[in-house]
C-alpha cells in the first residue's frame, strides 16, 4: 500500500477514535450530573418534639447550612429567614462544629433587622446532632446585658457622687484644725461641714431608697391611702424651704384614694415639690393639684421656673442626671429625686410624665390607679374631675 494512503487512513482512524472518546466522556459527565445527589439522612425520631418544649431558640441545619427545622422564636428574632441562617457569625460556628465535632459556645451581638441600632445579644451553644446535622441553641441575653450595664454605671455614679461630699468634709476638717485658734473660722468651717454631712446623709438615704424600689417590682401588702393627706404632708415637708424663698405653695386636694404605701407616696410628691421650689425663682408660686380622671388619679405639681429644654426632658428621670449640675449642687440636689419618683409610680402601677417649656415653667404629673371600693349609700356613683391649680392641665402658670 502506498505510504501516503496508509498515513491518511491512520489519521482518519485516530480522529474517529478521539471523537468517540470525547463523546463518551461527555456522556459520562452528563450521566453523573443527572444522577441524584446523596441526601442527608433524616433527623432522629423525636427531635422535633424535644425542640418544641425547649425554652431556648432551637435551629437545626444540614451539611449545606440550610435550616431543616427551627422553633418559632428563631424567625421572630430574625435569626432564620427563608430557610437560611441570617447571620454569618452563626454559620461560622456551625461550620466549625461540623469540621471538628467540638461543642462551642459564644455570646454574639447580632443585628435585628436592617437598622444598625437594633441589636440583640444571643448566648449561642452549637453541637453536632447525629451524623449530618448541627443543632444551634440560642438564648436572648439582651436584658441581662443591659441590667449589668446599668448596675456598672450605677456603681460608678454612686462612687463619683460620694466623693464630692466626703472630700469636702475631709478638706473642711483640715481647715478646722488649721484655724483652731480662730473661733470665727472654726464656726464657719463647722457650718460647712454640717451642710456637707447633711447632703451626704441625704444622698446615702436616697441611694438606699432607690435600691429598695428597684428590687421590689410590686408593693407588698398595699394599704388604702387617702391622697389628700399625702399631699398635705408633702407640702408640709417643703414649707420651710419655700418660705425661705418667699414661694407660695398652694394645694387643691379633694379626697381620692389609692392602694399603696403612704410613706413612698409622700416621698414621691415631696420630691416633686422640692424640685419645684429649688428650681423656681423667689416670690413665685408652686401649685399641687389632685383630681380623678376616669379610673386614674392625677397628682400634678406646677412651678413658674425656667423650664426644661425639650432635648433634656427624656433624660431627667435617669439616675444622677441633672439639667443644671451647678444649680443642683448649690441646692444640695443628688440627681436621684426624679428617678425615685419614677420607680415609686411604677411600683404603684402608674407613671410620671413632664410638660415643660423654657421660660414658662414645668408640670410633673403622677398618674395612679384609683382604689376601687364597694359603693355605699353615702358614696356617689361617679366622681367628676376635680379642679387643679393653673398650669396642671398641660400649661404652665408663668
């Protein structure tokens, strides 16, 4: 055979064999792609029933991190969406446990929704579940974290506030020793020591009162309290301070009863009146009014002071917060009075609010549930709203 013909035939045969090999390879790949992938084995029996009774948020994912099952709160908290884990931090923990089988725990700050300011603190425990699944248990520790932050801030604030009078007393005591041969200087320094010690005693007492109120969420053995007597005693407590500034304190207090602690209620009203007197100019008026509105009773304290800026009104019920720190220290204020009022109202099932405009004074209003008593022949079926001093209906007396 001619060598040229033989070479041509050999090349043609090679091309045919190569084409057949390529087609066979592609057919093999297609057959492999069309073949069903091995599925993860089903969850062990009874897992769903166990997860449904757990207090923790429960999520089970498979080898591809897809959510196989989850408890309802997982969706509510935004941890699971459309069958997937939302947060990469939780997916990372699941993959680590899948890789080495070691149980892991972590506390994660997770976004809750699109807003970066909305977050939730989750204590997460991740463990293998069978051969192909991972179990994630999460508990909301947001409240516990906030309580711890509040406690830490409270301790820091108390330490700071106590340093001022304690340091003042120490310095004044040194001054007395240095001026022991000057009777007038000793008397002057002794008077200052008395002022600082009184302030220190007031601060310690208010810290104790506030701590007790925070521990007790509700009142134990509440009594039937006549609020007109509460208002009268509170007015009597501030009378000396008011007369020193020639401030007239007027009260409109018809008989209305609530269930509660009479001493705490007197403390709350007296704190509001003390603030009103301290932050009012001389020769002005402070009014306290009491009226029933439906099933609640309102105790409103109004002054003709300088008022509170709108940007400050949301913070005035925080502990140790002062709108005017210099003036507060000059009047002996501790920054705890309004925080105590807030907790007393909350413990009585009520609230305290503020209305104020700069230059027009302020009105603080306590709202408490009215005591429901059996009707008698001498008790009218309904009680109309009672009058209050000017400014307690949402306006200042300025």
